[in-house]
C-alpha cells in the first residue's frame, strides 16, 4: 500500500495545480486514476483498523468476548484471503473492463447450442459477481443456439478474472438434437479482450485505414425489425479485421461499440506478435491451434467439469453451468496464469 499512497500523493499534487484542467482529456484520466487509488488506499486503511481493533479486543482477555472475537478473526482471515488473491491481478489490463466473444465450433446445431450455454454461464457469473453486461453483437444459429456472440463486461477486474477463460471449451453429452440420442462432443472458442480507452496511445487507428458499412439490423420480426440502417460493420484494411455491432438502436452507438471492439482486437494482435517474437527468440514458439481445449464439461456418461491446465475439477456440472466459475478462475490465476 505505501507505493499506492505515494502515487496518490503525486496525483493529488497534479490535480491541485492551477493549470490542471487546461487539458481536459488528460485531467479526466488523472482524476479517474486518483479516484481508484484513493478507494484502494481507504479500503486498506479500514482493513488495518479492523485488525487493530481485533487485536485490542483480544488483549482485554475477556472470556465473554471469545465467541465474538472468533467470528471477527474468521471474517478477517476470509477478507485477507480475498485481498491476497486480488493482489495477483496485477497485469497491465487486469483492472479493465472486458470484451467476451464466444464462437461455435464445428458440429452444427450441437456446437451452436453449446455456445449459447456458455453465453448463459458467463452472464450468470457476471450477474453473481456484480458485473454489468451488454450484448454488442449476436449471430443466432439456424435451428437453435448461437453461432457467435460478443458481450461487453464492465466492472473492476473483469478482464483479470475472465482472461482465465480464453480458449476452447469442450462439451460431452447426449445430444438433444440427435433422433437416436447419441453422445456428441461439441466445441466452442472463448475470446477475452481488455477494453481499451479511446485515447489510449497503445492503439492508434488511422481513419484512412478503416471502411465502415451500415446495414439494417436483423431482428426477431414485427416491431423488433429495424426500419433504418443502424447496424455497423467496420473493416480494418491493414489487418483485415472485421467487427460488427447491431445491438444499439442508433447508428452512432453501434459505431462506437464496434470501434471499441476493433481497438481491443488490434491490441490483442499487437500483443500476440510481441509474444511470438519473444517465444521465437527463446526457441519455444508453438503455433496456437484450434482444438486443444482448456476445459471439458462432461454430462454423460458421468458428471464432471475439469480444467486441463490446472487439474481443478468439479462434479456439480449444473452449478458450473449456472456460473459457479470462481474456483476455476482462482486455480488458474494461482498457478500463474
């Protein structure tokens, strides 16, 4: 905490300067950073006071306070465990909002249904943990499920937690779409990207490098069908990256959302190139391929969800599919993910 206190003191000095608001954009960014640091410092100070008060209570030697003290010590230990875990979320984007994308793999309707199940699982996780979600783009399957979906997840450490989910997820079950009710294996790819601020110097987009197309949003029919062209498709010419957004009612909102996804994908591309260059220099470069699943969800012939990176496993598959993912996330992060 001392380093955060020092950072806060320095930022407060900048904020107090008479010319601070001359650059409104920079001032807003500094103010936001200062507010987050202040919140951290105040939370740690309150936690320190709580420990100090518990120590004073124990020092009284009053047997009638034993039960109350034991409960307070247990609560402090739980809070300390939570804080020590949060300290591991120290990556450059771990505190950022996230963009979550799910893509059905080969396997037709079964895989598209699996993608929809994953969508529900992550929305339930987000809801249970106090994160705000917004559907950016959705392509539904022909018969059922989802071909692909992109979701914005907002809240502190959204990316830090969700980055543990990046990879291929495998489902084994008796197919509800097979007349013979045979066992099927389905795959879906989960992508997790940090949301990048529009003014971030890490991602610069030249307006001449993008092509923007507007079209009519697809709807469920009736009043839901857009009469105007509000959906937006953006193509980044140098990389060939294409992003779409058809959720918001206004073309401007869709364009902003699509640009946000494009910035995130360009940042991911930059990082992937840097990681590959480092790996090549080290001599341990391996190409990332589809199919090497990070986690298996087996619903038949037995019930088990197992993460192949950490060996963490849970027998209550329904709880996991209802969003109970914290154990898997923590196991991966504790392993140094």
